[in-house]
C-alpha cells in the first residue's frame, strides 16, 4: 500500500475563495429539526462542544502517548481503542468497502506505532492518525479500476456501517411513509457523496460526519485552512447541484439551518495560498 504524504506535504487542489452554502447534510438536519424541534447536529453550539471535547481528549492522548513512548503497550492499546471507530468511519466513508477500510486502519495504526517514538506533539494524535488514514484511502481510490469497483452496488458495506456514516439521521418512531421518504433521500445523498472526487469527499466526511473544524481538517490533510475551505466550498456546490430538487422541496429552512451553523473561526479566508 502506498505511503501517506509527508507531514509537511501540500495538497494539489487548486484554491478558490469559498462562500458559505448549505450542505447536503444540512438538508436532512433541517428536516429532522423541523419535525422533532431539535437543535441541528452540526449547529455552531454542537461544533463548539465537539471542539472542546477533542481538546480534552488531546490532553488525555498526550499522557497515553508519553506512556506508550516509554514502552507501555497498554497505553498504546488505549489509543487504538479511543480512535479506531472514527478512523474506520473516515476510511469506509472514502473507500466504500469494509474490508479495504479495515486494512487501511490496520496499516495506519501500524505506521503510528512505528513512528510513535518520533512523535513530538506538533499536532494532536487524532489529526496525525486521520492524515495517515485519509492519505492511504486516497491512494487506494486512485488505483486503476478503483472507480468502477467503488460504484458497484454489491460493494461490501454493512447496514451497521451505513448507520454510522449516514449523513441522514435516523428517526425513531417516525411515520412509515416519512421513513421511506428519508431512506430515499439518504440514498440520494450517499450517491452524491460517492460521486465526489477523493479530496472533496474527505472534507465533507470530516466536516459533516466528524464535525472537525477547518483548522483540524487542515492539520489532518496537511494543507492550509484556505485550501480546506475551498475544497469544502466546491464539494458542497457539487452536492447541492446533485440534490437541487431536494433543496427546492425544503426551501428557505435549509438555508436558515446552514446560516445558523456559522462561527467566528469559519469565515472565508482572504489568502488561499
């Protein structure tokens, strides 16, 4: 399997100044919040809460890393246990095959173990791990013939994994007709996601599924914050275009949902270099 890019490597995507647009995930969050009177999953408050949670997690990781660097195998096992699910979620969301995703995550943790002695904490453990997982996934997706396999409807994705990754939330006890409609919408959104280029799919998954900030995504992908914003902008545009009729049906509510998710650290960057 190809090695991930150097920690100081840069992405090759061209950068353009992004604008805030509503996302495909916000389509479902708006409908769900409207029906259940709940705060959308990735609202500004939710994103801030996730950021605080990861800051606490990073402090705990530093203790475990120090112990693991001293030869404590139990500490390294705890690091694996803490981050395995999210690493797998990103991998399977990108490569769309559970077996490939498992191999990617296994290889990623092996590389982490080998490089642990030289890890100095310049970035958080999880962004370091995400970067390895993302690069390994993108390397696999770029292999000849991979696209045809990726679009194969018989690909190895279990219902459990789809549940973890779905950009559409579940509604317990919902009207059966509504459940069918939402399942159809989930399929549309997943198809639009599958059609995205690797880098665009990665930023949508990191932002909409994992709730990472632009800064965390930039660390994980080894590019500037401006590049991340540009990729996310173009990824959202492509998904909006593919789901235009869904946005038309939801109307202004979807736009209001996206507007409410903005925060002071998520404004378009002036410098896209």
